[in-house]
C-alpha cells in the first residue's frame, strides 16, 4: 500500500506521520538518550509551533492520527469494543403535583 501525503510518498509509518503533521516526530516524542537541556529545548520549540496560528489545529490532528493508528492496528493494542449498558428506566410511583 502506498501512502501519499501532499504529493510526497511515505515509505514508512513514521514518514507518513511526519508528512501528515508537517513536523518531525522527534519534536513531539523526543529521542532516546536526550539530556534534560535537549528535552527542554525540544519542548520549547514545540510550544512555539503550537502558538503559531498555522498549526492551531495540530493537537486535534495528532489525536485523530493517534486514534486512526490504534484503530488500524487494534490487534497490536489489544483493543476491544466497549459494550454500553442498557439504559435503565426509573419508574416513579405516585401522582405528580
């Protein structure tokens, strides 16, 4: 299956997410072994991006993307649908005033 976002072909899931979001994933997820100073700088840059009006919808996009990944790979996440309990009707006895 090919993933094409904004005219660019993504070869991996990470590339797809990066193209869809318009920012590198490492900005949001960090990298293994980063120092506290590097983490602070990364989070500061992320805050700057989120304050830009161009990226005002980014948190919603991230949530939608995460939900889509979980839904598409539910076997990996052990996701089961929740059954909503039947709504119980309360019967009232007596006469309304």
